[in-house]
C-alpha cells in the first residue's frame, strides 16, 4: 500500500492493487466540507486521473458518516472581506460557485477512472451530491441519505438535483428535495440510488472489491464505457451510435483487447500490464 500526500490530514489517500482509496477525514464534523478538505479533494482527483497506477477510486468518509455537506456552523452570517478588497457582488459569487462545482462533482462525473462511493453513514446536502457524482455507491445497511438543503433554507448545489433526477426520475427527486426526508438504505437500494448494501463493518471493503475488479480489467474499454453511458443521458441515439462506433474501433486496437481475447480462448483470466 502506498500513501499519497494530499497536503492535509483532513483528506487521506492510499493506493493498493490499482485502487486509490480517498477518505474524507473529519469524523468530528461528520466529514463536512470546508476550505481545507474540499480544495484537497479537487486536487487529488486530478492527481489520480494522471497516475497510471490508479485504475479506479473508492471515495469514503471516516467514522460513521460519509459527508454532512457544508459546515453549517459557518453559514448564515455576514461575510467579512478584507478591508481593502472590493465587495464581491452576486454575479461574482455565482461564477465562483460554478467553478467550484465544475472542479468537483463535474470532474468526478467526467473522470476517466470509475469512482465507487462507500457510504458508512449519512450523506447529506452537498455530501449527497458528491456521492451521486460517483459511478457506483455501496451503502451501510443502517444509515440514510437526505438532500437536507430545505432544512437550512437553501435550494441545493453541486449538481445533486440533476444527478438524483437521472437516477430516480423527477417525481421522486422532487419528493426528496422538497421534503428533505431521510431515505433509509433499503429504500435507497429499491429506488436505484445505491447499487449495493453492506454491513457498516464491511461497507468499505465491499466498495474496494468492486473497484479492484474494475481497476484490474481492461481500463481503456471501461473508461470508454463510462463515457458512453454518461453521453446517453443527454444525447440522441444517432450521436450515441456514432460515438460507440468510434470508441469500439479504438478499443479494438488496444493491447487489452488482444490479451482479453487470448485469455477467453485459453479459458483463463486475462492479465493486463499496468504500472503498480
């Protein structure tokens, strides 16, 4: 196992067997986002995207929470810019938030390397948005999610409304946003919000097993699959067919394809040559 420096103890990262495990590490704050943790998370995604040893990512939280979203203790009060700094207007705030969203949940959504979120405890608000931006989710059997935003008089950010609607449709998404009710794990599974349930004690291991299976597969083909499936959410059938044809031809030229075919014919598991 190799530790990867994130620049802060609030975010941990290690790499083992092609899987990078990224841990939000503020259990005393239920892994709430903040001015140290969140920028570090943005940067580690870029680091892992460029690391050839990493084939998949597990994103989890320390202790009994995934992520509580924004730190509510820092909300609601007047902002205090430096005395010599110009006062930012609403347009500046909008631009800043768009940039922050695009460099976190959009980056996760578009990252070539699949991300499996392991939820050992609640995911709320923007923390739920981050979980939904992962490609798969494994959830502890005894926990819940909540959109939470209405509870603090906010409308929602980090793409949760779009991501949730893609998974469950507008009627259920509106229910969960407008009521902010707690959705227990069994209902999350039934609705398709999460892929699997596991006991709290093994939820991270379950996610790592899934990620390991992905990381040790034909990585180029799997990244094309993620790209194709993401495209299908917003693009017409003809465009998707053309893109699938392009990626299929590209994948067929890869060494991974040749090894997978040999292994299939020889009735053995394929062995792909990736840096360790």
